[in-house]
């Protein structure tokens, strides 16, 4: 039985926690082309309680790692687990070369450099300043080859 919500542009929305969430939001917008949908700061205006960034019809949710919530014991940033990731996010773009140039200019660490992929399209994988992995490419997984 399928149970996704109706009339919602994206029914899968990754979430992540950043030590400096304000800086992460700015980096993601500058380097990868995300747009701020909503940013809710805590009462003293220092931490991000909740943020939503959009990318086309996709969205990610972010929050400051310092927020103590019932979710805190279940989440870790890459720095807390030796720079490793337990999930990753893929961005489908129309101009991979342009996004690659933006990410490089913003200081992204290239884990896998820009290349043609054997399964189609072009892509690269980079780390953001806090170590999260981002796969960026032109491959459209919705189109079967």
C-alpha cells in the first residue's frame, strides 16, 4: 500500500544537523544553489531551531547540532563519527560544470572529481565544510535507459 502525502512536491526530505547551521545554510545556497524556504532561529537568535532549504522541487531540513531535543541521542555530525557519513544526498542539476565551479569556488573538498558516469550523465561528489557528502550530477534516475 502506498501512503505518500498527496499534493506535496517532495515526499522524501532528508534532515541534517550542523554545528554552525547559519554558516552551513549560507554555504549550501552559495555553493550548491539551494534557496532558503524558512529559517527559524532560537529565542536568543544564536542557533537554528529548524530550517528548510529548497532545490527545485526537493527540500532538506536543517538544525543546529547544539539544540537539545529528544532526537539528539540518535543523530551525529560527520565530525563526531570520524568524518564518515551514514547517508548521502544526490542533487540532479542541468549544468553540472557550473555547479562544480561554484562548489570549488566555495571551498568544497572534492571527494570524486567531475566525470562522465558509466550509467549516464556527468557528476561529482564533494564534502561541505562540516563533512557532509553531496553527490551532484546530470543523471536522471527517473528515466530508464
